[in-house]
C-alpha cells in the first residue's frame, strides 16, 4: 500500500506507447491520523464548473484539502451525448481528481441503464462491500456503497437510489453491510472518532419540494434509527439544490413528511444525534 501523508508521482497509460499515456501527475496521500480537510458537494455538472472548479483547483494546489467528495448527480449526465458529457466533466475535473482523492456516491441522474456509466467509470472506489450485479453490465466492483478512513474520520458512502429502483435484494444487502460497518466504526473510535456518511438524497430538509416532503419517507425509517444508534456524527447530501444545515436530529415520527418530525437538542458541541447538511449546489439549471 501507499504511505500516508506522502507525495507520489505517477503516469497513466501503456509502457510501450507514449501516445496512449497521460502526463505526469502527483498527489499527496491523506494523513493516517489527525486532522483531514475535505470538500463535499453534490449536483455538480459540466455547465456549472466555471468558478467552482477554479476554487477547487486553487485549494488543491495550496494543499488546503485532502480529498473531494461528490455525493451524486455527476456531470448532468454521465451518459449524456452518448457518454461525451461524462468524458468532458471528468476531463475538466482532472486537475483536482489527479491530485487528491475524488470519492463519489450515485444520485438519481446516474440511474440511466441501471447506473452503468456510474458503475464503470468509478470502479476504483474502495470495493470493501464486494461486487454489484446488474443485467445492464454484469458484475463489477461495488462503488454504490463503501467506506474508507482518512485522518480522524471514518467516511461511509451510501446509495439512497437503491430505495427507488424496486430492488429489495439491493436494499437488504446495503442495509446489512451498513449495519456492520457502522457498528465496527462505532465500537472503536480511538483512531477515527468521527463518522461521516454521505449519500445523494436528504433524510431531513425543509424546502417545499417532494425531495423534502415525500421522498425521505421512503428511506428515512431504514436509516435514521441506524444513524442514531451507531452515533453517526454527520450526514451530507444534495438533491434538493438548496443549502441547509440542521441541528442534531434524533429519530421521532419517521413517517412524518417534514423535517420537524425529529427531535433536536439544538447542540453545536458534542451533539447527541446526527447533524444533517444539504449541499447547496444549484443543479443543472
């Protein structure tokens, strides 16, 4: 494996054909322990890269962030124009993703062809949850849900989309894996005292949209209690295209259709329940 907090230089391509090789890139691995800085967002595509990608590149160059997390709705869309939109997006984000870890979760805009573009393009995610099988692409490393450690944080990527694709088998597999992963992380917080989960759709948000009033009722009953019981500190999502930062929310009436269904101590230090954040990226419009 690679050493933590170490800079490496690398080139992608064939040894015998310079025309098929990339330039020489470098990156610095995240620290094994201690503080880690990360940028996290969702709903980010080709049309809105502009100043945002410039800011990310600047932060990467000055080593202000150790990794980037993109919680779904990537490129708008990866499969657009026969996949060319996905190519354009990934080429544009190369100055960032070639130097720091670029970690992803699937959103609803990745659903085309059974999430085929997402699954194939991001086969390099930590496949510590095994493999995924779909008729559209066969068997592949499971980048739909996985976990990794960086600095003081245990990060967990989940797929909120499995609750919307009529696949009880995938729902059950993810929940069983998630229960085990969170239990192990919660049992030993000596090295990684923080648990951060990211997925595309929010569990709690207040916008007057189905994204907040209807959809969370589909998967909140399966996730809210689990997050609370295993001490998840932070859940970050996107999807509703408005920025919201909730106080800590403990499960209340899980079938209620508003963010007020939970119970909060309104703490900002040593929160007794999960804090919920919705990334404010505006989406393709």
